[in-house]
């Protein structure tokens, strides 16, 4: 089972009609289906630059859901845990939102988004919203932020702590009753970037039964840029040492940022099991990192039935 915790490809639907075949993108439905069993598909855009982010998010969700329906021979939405047991050759897509400003930070709209298929929610992008502070600013959770986490736990929506400022990260971890996700990040000890997690945070995610998706984003893997596979492996190894074998996963961020060399597209993802084996990871570790750890987080968060 191969699973990726974060791709931004859906944004392309603001310009293109379908995600089925996109030769210029890092991934498309057809190539995804050749490689991954499950992929988190984020609805993302910089909400600060939009006059009405809630509206744009709904338009994007509508286009994405229609596109998934029209390509139901190769993809389908992942809505409940039982679907994880189905031997289905389609790639299951986890609809996620990157930044609660895309739903107006409105807890009352969360149940509606859940009906639309939302199964993972990033509380913030890089800036502060009404729920919490992103990592470019300081501050913790608001009362509304704490309530939204509880609602996510009840509805079966994964709480994604990627992009949060540290204060909110710790508060959210305290409140969250289900295994949390940091969908796409790397290790601060190796690259001092505010989007990366320090050792204490890595250990806490491991302790909470959560997972960190180590990303392919060039600037998170190397402060000097020009990261390659060796940088990715260093971050993966460090995360494993700090958080434990059960807590490491992969969250590429395809089509959301500049990728490291050798990790530019979904074709590179397919090589990862072999790259890990060549680096000395055991078969058990490879299976967990490439999918089983995220499978566990999905299983423990998603609703039992649709
Ligand atoms: Zn992101």
C-alpha cells in the first residue's frame, strides 16, 4: 500500500478542465493510478489574495468532485475506513483543505464540507486566521480553533498540523483525541526553516500515534536549496530516529512547490521503496514509511461508514 499525504495538483482545475492527463504537472490521475493506492488531494490557494476564499474553495471542490466522478475508472474519493479494505485498483483520493480560511474558519460549515467528502483539514496555511497562527506569524489556537479540532475528531476528519506556528501546534496536539498528521514537512534540526519540526515536535507526534509526511520540497530539505535524494534520506532517517518507525511517512507536496532533484514527479515516487532499500532501510520500515503508517492514521480517524 503506497500513500502520499499531500499533493496540490487540484489547484490546476482553476485553469484546466480535468486532472486525468497533465504531462506538464508532477502528477495526474492517470499516472497517480499507476503508482499510489491512496493520495491526499488538497484544495489550496493563498486565501489572502482572494476576495472570497470560501467561494473559490467551493468552486474548486465542485470541479474536483466532478472530475473524480468523470474518471471513476481510475480514481474515487476515500470516505470511510471500510474502503481501505476493498481490493480496488482505483486510487483513493482523500479530499483535504489546506488552511481553514478556505471554509471561512466557520465550524458550522465543517459538517457540510464533511458531506462533500472532506477528510483532512489543515488548520492554517502560513498566516494567522481565526482559528490559529500559521508558521510565518506567532500565536496559538483561538477558542474556535479548539472547537474545530474537537469537531474534526467527531466527524472523522484528520487534523493536519502542517504550517502551524509552534504555540498552536502544542495546543492542538493537547486537544486532538485522534492520531494527528503533519502532512508535509521536514526536520528543523537539519534545515532551519519555520515549516520544519524540531526534535521535540517530532517525538511528540510519534508519542501521539501520529505521522509526519516527509516532503520533497527543495527549500525544506536543504537551506541552500538544490536538495537531492540524499537530503531527503537524511530527513527521513532523522525523523525515524526521533519520532520512531511508526511515525514516518511521505507527503510530497507535488505541484505546490519546487521539488528536490530526483523527486520531481510521481515517476520518482515509484522508485522510493528501492531507494530506501539501497539506503539500508529494512523491508518492515519501507512498508510502514511508504504507506502503512498513513493507513493507520486514516483507519483511526475516518468514519466507520459513509
Ligand atoms: Zn503546504
